[in-house]
C-alpha cells in the first residue's frame, strides 16, 4: 500500500467485522487520509504476516480479533503494553509508535462500561465467565477490580485451572456447570461458540436450569445467539455483544489516532 492504513487482524474478519465500517466512517467525517481494512490470516502464517506488517511503515496498527489476541501479546515488549493489558495477557489493539508498537486491550473496559449501565448493583453480583481466551481474560481483569465478590471462571481446558486460581479468580470445571450454574447472578459467554452458528457454549439442559438471571453473550452475530434464545425463554434477562463492540471500537479509534473527543467519535460511528 502507498498510504497509511490500519487493519483488523484475525482468521476471517472480512466475513463481518464491524470495526472497518465504524473506523472508516470517522476517517471520512474527520477528513483523515487513512482507512481500516480487513486482513484474514491463517494460523500457520500468523508470525510471517505480522512480521511483514511490522516492517511496513504505512501500517499504523489496528484491531486484533480471534484467535490472535494472546498471540499478538507475545510479539510486543511488556514495557510497551498497558498495565491492564499486561494483567490479562491479551491485546485487541496495537498502535505504531515509531519503530515499535504499543499494546492495549479495550475489551474488558468496554464490557464493564456496558454492564454497569445494564445490570443493577453489578458490584455485588456473583459472576460466572465462560471461557478464558483473550476476551475472557480482559473481562475478568476489569470485573475482578470493580466487583466485591470473586469472579468465577469455567473453561473446557482443565490445564487453565492453576493459572486462573493463581491470578485470583475462582474456578469451576466445565463438567460441574450443571450443578453450579444456578448459583450465579450473571453469566457471561466470552467464547466464540455461537458465532454465526446455532451452537451453544454449554448444554441446553444446563442453560434451562437458570431463572431470573442475566446472560451476556459477547457475540453479536447473530444478534440473539442460541444461548440467549434459550435463556430468554426461561425468563432470564439477555444482552448481546453489539454495544460492547461499539464501545471498544470507539475507544480503540481514539487511542490509535490520538483523537480525544470520544463522544464525537461515538456520534459519528452511530450514524
């Protein structure tokens, strides 16, 4: 490319990522001569492609999506990563600073901002987070600071148990969800199970054990996942990840471009 650009990096962001639409809307309105594009990267080509981008002076950074939030973290020096992102070990934003890149994570921040507006008395809720990938770690990091009770994490990978406990979160095994899930007030799906499919991250029988709970699925395609449909039928309150995605996109744009008027960015993006 002959001009400066940003990108969203993932396995297939070209199949529906919102960030390019939102960022380019602001670039156009502010008359900034730049753009955001999608770059699909196969797992086996990740290091090769990222190294090429780092050498390209026109590449100014951008968003990181599944499944590379943790892998990109390892490509940056820890001194160039924010404290909160270092804690969760995952990045969803990188920004060029001379010959180096700075690392951020706006997922957890955006999730907390959104949940504070939707869940009454959030700080006192018993929270269960499904999955412990890049987004899950970021959300855990922010909620654990804000909430009075320990955040609980469940993952299919039993090997994550020691790490989860070491960081300071509670842990319950995936197999024990059936007998434990009903004791939580807020269940958050941070996995990508359900994205553009009818699959559910946990068994339908387990979901049906919940009544009058809050279910938050960070997925927004489809707008109502199978998880949320089943939970809603059982008289639970449900939210998808559309607003969280919007908040993190606005914050990421602000940090990447150093344009400080966040409210104005949001106003443009909403149009």
